[in-house]
């Protein structure tokens, strides 16, 4: 031991060196190993935060592979970077400190950058032991179940290090030793500085080993870490997962100690940034991320994700997602609710199933119990949001804001188009869409809905039955009829209907003039004779083999009009052109209708109709040649 060791060792300066220059080949990653994340923090950030609690005079980070990235990731931390241009081993890394710590007389804590779970207490204990025993180096060792991959430490009964062998350089017998080197050491720097230049690369990896420096020092002792889980070094993804699990166990154990119940701890994950009050209950499959504060007696989960949020006391968050929001006391959320960022939910609210809230301030004792979207809004207290209420906050370009006053109620399926201000004590009727900027003052009822149409006697199918069925192309036969002066309109049509094999005949058009007309007007039992010249305005109706049923409308020269049943006694004046049509797919007949007591038109679809070939009857009927359907 050097002369300086005679002084008050506890007063010796402390510097820390973190070895972070390696690539971490076994991670199989582009990212430098120390920048891989364990929870929310990178490996090196975790370690750095721990070592900084020791308040070292200097904190040196040795960088090499991907050093730009590492320097950037740590720019917020009070550290100095030392470059190791070529990575020739842990011993070579520490050799880079020789010029940097030239005049340094204190202790140097060397920590591998890949040991993220080290606890400050453990480092404290290492320092204390080092200061108490005053060796050249105190090495942090641990007894582990699976020593694979680590250097093995061999000590005597006084914990003096006799031998230190890397895994690859071990004999099979040496490999059986479960005491390992954690990669954390407290050196008396002047002693280390003396031996560093004499390292060689005569080993399996052809690297300069820092462990060789330990062996070169006169007085080297080991101290076992109390909990071997904390010294796990991350070399590959398997160890990263293992560290993740250890970290989770550690956090949950601490919270259980502090009075938190985990119903199924293994299915829950959280971060150090989470603060849980006593009597919080965490149900299975629940995950907390980022800075979260959960109040007493609040129950989270099962199946919830809480991120960077504050939740008060006596709440229950069931199968829901809450992120970057604040929730008061006695609030029920879920199942299946989504509280999106920048939401504040007051005390005693109930946010029920399938409710999404975004950037909304919600007053106390307000309920949105089912199926709603409330985005960019401010709701008062004791508001009731009906099922299916949607705030339409986005017009396709911009988000707009909605305000709803205290004690107002939105009916089921209301749409509030933003921007909108709804007063207090308002009731919005179910199914209402309130347009943007529509004034809705305090204390009113708003109804904005389509009213129902009731069709008496309607039955399923009746609508379809009354609906005209399109016929296949070419299935109509068309007959132009030319009537001559003195001919009786009704008689001619009846004759035509008898002579032609008409199945479903009707009038397509009728043009002509009459010298007189006989009509049965509505409500009359007698025929009415109009004995003047008349123009046919319209002729409509059906022609069946069993008779015709036609209506005629006529006008005189003064424009007076009459309409009624066509009766015999309508005589053609100059001429009349009537176009009749006949459908082959249907049959018209006149059948008594029990409802009216009259003979009414009966329409029947003709099954497998074989179209009768078009005929010419006294030169008047012309069938239209048809294409096959
Ligand atoms: C090292 C120890 C081993 C110990 C284990 C604990 C040596 C020779 N071996 O092995 O006894 O059990 O840690 O985890 O020290 N690094 C550099 N520059 C380099 C090489 C490495 O900065 O040239 C850094 C790495 O980035 C890493 C740390 O040093 O953060 C450890 O390197 P690593 O290759 O992981 O060493 P191990 O093989 O794990
Ligand atoms: Ca390692």
C-alpha cells in the first residue's frame, strides 16, 4: 500500500468510470449495447443515475463504438467523455484514463456499462468496505446459480482474491465456481495507474483484461453483493429479458412492502416512475408506464394500461386505457373505456363501457356511462351523457371545442357538432344533431330529429307487391288503334279486347276528339251526357278478356273538364288514335273485392307464358318483334 493510504481514507476523492465503448456483439444490434432500453431507461442511464447518487467528483464515460449516439443520449448528465478509439478490452478501456486522471489521488469506481440493476446501497457498501479495509481494489462479487459467461473469482477465507479467470479461460474445474465478478470495482487509482501499462493480451479473446490489473495489484479483496440478481450483466437479449424480470420483481416487492396488493404480480408490469398509495390493488394484466400517481384504495384492472397519469383515491379502472390524464377520487372507468391525453375527470364521475375521452375537462359527478366520444370539450358537473353521444369535433381540417353546462343531459344518439356551447340544465332529445354554433341557452329542451312516418295497414311484402315489377325487354305488345267518326269509344275498345287475345291490356296513349261523351261521374248513379265537342285529355284503365274498366277525362273549348267512368255513348268526332299495350307475363281480370264489393282489377303473373304469336286483327294490331329476354 502507498504512503497516502495512511491518511483519513474516508476523505479520499471519488471518481467514477463507466465502460461503455464496446459494441455488444452478442446483442446482434446496430444500437450500442449500453443504449438498449430496460423499461423506460437505457442500460447506461440506469447505471448513471445510480452512480451519481454517490456524488463523485468526476464521472467519466468511456465511449467508442457508436460514441455519437452515446454522447447524445447522455448530454443532460454531468459526465465527461473519454474516447477509446479501438476496443481492445476492458483493461484497454481503463488505460484511456491514464492521461485524464494524471493527478488524481483518490478512489476510482469502475463499472461496466452493462450492469443496469446495481443499487446505490450496494455501491455504498462496496465503498465503505474499500475505505475500511483500504486495499488496492475491492471487487464486487456475487454467488449466483448460473455463473455462465462471467469471470470466476477465487478467494481465501479473508475474501482476498487469489485468482480471477474469465469464462473462456477457465478449466472445467474452475467453471464449477459459482462466485463471479460483477464487473464493478473500487480501485485506489494511484495503485491501478501503476499496473495498467503492464497488461498484455495473452488470453482467449486477445484483449487487455481489466481483471488482469486486479490480479497485478498487491491487495485485492472481494465483497459479495447481498442480492445476486442486481449484478446481472447484459450481454444478450436473454439477459436483457432476465433483467427486465428482475427489475419488475424488485419494484413489485418494494410496493408490496409499502402496502400495495398485486393479485397476480407476474402478469403486471410497472416502471420506477410509478407511485402507488397504500391499499392500492393491482389486478392481473395491468401495466403502468411513465410518471403515474395512484391514490389510496384505488383498484386498477384487470386488464388496464395506465400511462403518465394521476388517479385519485377509491377509483376503479377496469379493462381500460388511461394516458396522460388526471382522474379525481371515486371515479369509475370502464370496462373498455379510453381516456386519451390531456383529459381531466372530476370526482365521482362514471366513465362507462366504450366511452372515449380526449382532451376533455369533465366536472364532478358527471356520467358518460356507455358508448360515447367526448373530444376537445369541457363538461360541467352532474352532466349526463346519453349512450351514443358523439361530439363531432373535427371538420376534416380543424378540431373545434364544445362546452356543456352543469346538469345538462344529452339524449341517446345525440351528435354535437363543434364548435358548440350548450348551456346548463339543458335536455337534448334523443337522436338530435345539434349543428355547429347553434345557440343552446340555459334551461331548455332541444329536439332536432326526423319524425316517424306511420303507414296504417302496411304489411311486410305489401310494399313490394304494389311496386311495379320491371318486365323483360320486348315482352310488351303494342297495338295502335285508329277510330273513325261516329264510332263508339267504349264499344270499340271492348270489341278489341274480345278479339285480341289480350292478357293484360292497358292504354298507353289516347288522342282525339269526341262529338259527345257519356260519363258516370263520381258519386253519381246515372250517366252524364255531354253533348258538345270535346278533346280527350286522358284515357286510362285496363282491358281484360272479361271486360274493360276505363276512365276518361275530357275538356270542352272553354277549358272545362270532366272525368268519369267511360260509358257507351262517347262518339268519335274526327278521329282518335289510341295506343294499347298488352303484357304477356301478366293476366288482368276483374274479380269481386270483398273489401269494396266491386269488381276490381286482379293482376296475376302468368307462369311459363308461351307468348301467343302477334296477330293482326282487322289490320289494327301490330306485335312488336321482340328480342329473347
Ligand atoms: C466482464 C469481465 C468479467 C465479468 C463481467 C461482468 C473482463 C475482462 N471481464 O466480462 O470478469 O464477470 O464483465 O459483467 O473485464 N468495454 C469497453 N471497451 C472495450 C471492451 C468493453 O468499454 O474495449 C465495455 C463494454 O461496453 C461493457 C463493459 O466494458 O459495457 C464490459 O464488457 P463485456 O465485453 O461485456 O465484458 P464481459 O465479457 O461481460
Ligand atoms: Ca458484460
